[in-house]
């Protein structure tokens, strides 16, 4: 377990596993529900439904959109959220690798060849 001085008892006491399981579910539902009520989920023309306007490409062709009129802005917002989450994951993975390498270097002096 790589944690800054955390033991398994401390991890269990703080219910870390609960947050790792519940937090992504809550965030996913929180982002999906408003899009559902705004009728932003529509057929994308590629065998699936996602954030899209209806009729397809109505904002480009000049036809009035009946559903998902602000789909381009929602797609951009979701892209930004995913990009920020990816950056946070990258930062924490870099910190994890750095911590493991530091611990390995400290223990290398005790290795007998």
C-alpha cells in the first residue's frame, strides 16, 4: 500500500473504499441527469446516442432544433471536464511513481549483491 504513513486500519477507519466506489457513481449521475431532462441525448448518426441535437446537424443546416439545441456547448463542457480529470489523474500517477522510486532508492542501499 503506497500512502503517506497510512495503515490498513486507518484506511478502513476513514472508509476510503466507500468513497472510491460511491463518488464516481454520484458524479456520473450528477452529470447525466441534467442532460437527460434537457433532452440532450439523441442519435448521433453513428450507431449510438450521445449529446447531440435533433434533427441531426440542425444548427449547421439552419433548421430549427427540436431537442438538444445547445448540444455543441454541452459537448465542449464535457470535453473540458474529461480533460481536467485526465490531467488530475496524470498528476497523481506521476506523484505515485515518484514516491515509489524514492522508496526504492532508499531500500537499494540494503540490497546485497
